C-alpha cells in the first residue's frame, strides 16, 4: 500500500478490568508488534487505560504499542448505565458504536468480544471471542448477524467456546488457547506450604469466580477437623453495579477462619503465591446450568494452568473449558458439587505414608 498499516485491537473492558481477557489482548498486541515492526499497533478502549498498571499487573509489554481510551466522564456514564439492568442494553449499544467509530481508521481491526455485539468498519476485521452472544430473540438481531460477517477469522479460547459459537452463530472458529505464564524452572517443592489458592476477580455477576462458595467449603472443612491449612484468595475487586458488596460479604464469611485475601497482587506477587500453594481451587460456574447459562462457567481456565505449572494440584469445576486443562485423576480432580470438592481436597491434605 506504500505506507505503514494501521493495526488496531479493541476491547470494551481494557482499562476497567484486569483479567484473562485483557492478558490475552495484551499478548496478542505484543505478537502483532513483534511480527510486523514496520506497522503501527494500537489498543483502543472506551475507558481510560493506565498503561503502567496493566504492564505491572498482567506482565505485558506495551512498548511501541499505542493505547487510546476515552476520558473519565464517558466512563462514568457507561458505569451508570451498567448499574441498572434495564439500561444495560443501551450501554452495550453505546459500546458497539464506540467500536464502530474506532474501527474506521484501521486497516486491520481485532475486536475482543464478550456479551457486547461486535461492529467493525475496518478494511479487514478479526475477532477474539471470549463467549458468543445470542442473536435470536434480541432487538436488532438481524443487524448483529450481518455485522458478524465482517469478521474473518473468529478466534476463541477453547473447544468449549468453539462449540457455542457454532451453536449460536452457525460458523466455525479457530481455537488459540490463552497465554499461560509457566515458570522457566521446575517448582521449588521445598517452598510448598499448606496453602490452598484461588485466583480470580471478585465479582458476583456473569461468570463469577464464586469465592463465596469456596469460603463456605473451607469453613466446613475447618469445622470438620482440617487444621494447619490456609485458603488464599487473590484478585482485583469490582465494587460497581451488581457487584457492589460482594467482596465485603466474602470477607465477612471468612471472619475467624484462616483465609487470606490478596486484592492488589502484582504479577510477581501471584508467582510467589503459586509457588507456595499446594492445592488450587476454581469454582467459576458453580450452580450455573452449563446448557441454559453456559456464559457463566469458566471459558478456559488460565489460572488453573498457571497453578499447575507451578506445581499446585488443581481441584476445579467439571464444566466449561476446565476439563480441557485438567485430566480428572491424572493432573488433578474435577468436581460437580461442594461435597465432591471437599472430598477430593481432603484426600490431598492427608499425610503421605512413608514407603
């Protein structure tokens, strides 16, 4: 074309959320930058982006990657709309319009999609789909269906998500598992402690990580005689909208029990927590029907894979993408109900007999 191409990546949550999706988008931007150094790469968001925070917390490198987000005023409006369930669809429309405006300047536009409809007017468009939105029975469904045709290819995290893309959108997707931080050396087994770890954001809406369920299970185990073990919960806290008060309720549930919270853990802090953990718990999707509410279960399980790489034994929900990460009875255990979670965990906490 006789000029440097303009390559853009978009997420409506980059800037307001620190999670696996943001890690995936950041690493994708790194890969595009490194593969095509002669072209410009930019991450666009409808909310302000704290570059230093994202690099520190997610261990991503934004050097030579521009970031562009709207000011705090626009972000405040979106948050207000999100707080009222009946107005949430208007927030989604506003975010779709934001993506439409942002996409027009790019030769390639990579949009990360979760719940909010995808729109692009770039020369070429690709999608990273965290989970597909349903088209049938929704306002403007024909419009959204036509908009999907602009995206080629569609990329997703797992075979689980791929199956729902086929079901909701009648099209195939390319599975590219998320980036997982694995230590370059073998785990330091001498550093392991009697710690159970779970990593995930504290929020109650959508695919909540269900820290409340894990705390209740741990309390039951302690009341039943488990001694010398601690439960560590790490993750950022969402205070707005339907998530208001959730973190505080979990802290209250844990009062009087050996439960430790790490709400501002950096990437380095997380690696230390993984290194000390002997068991890893994951409860996203608990009590959600994987057929009628598949969006609420874990779409892959990045933290599960990271914990396994650090030598922790996973005991995680048998739903969503988790069975693609953990082979039941080989790498760890899968559970369907809380009693099964406790039973598998107690098996692991029993002292090993001397052979």
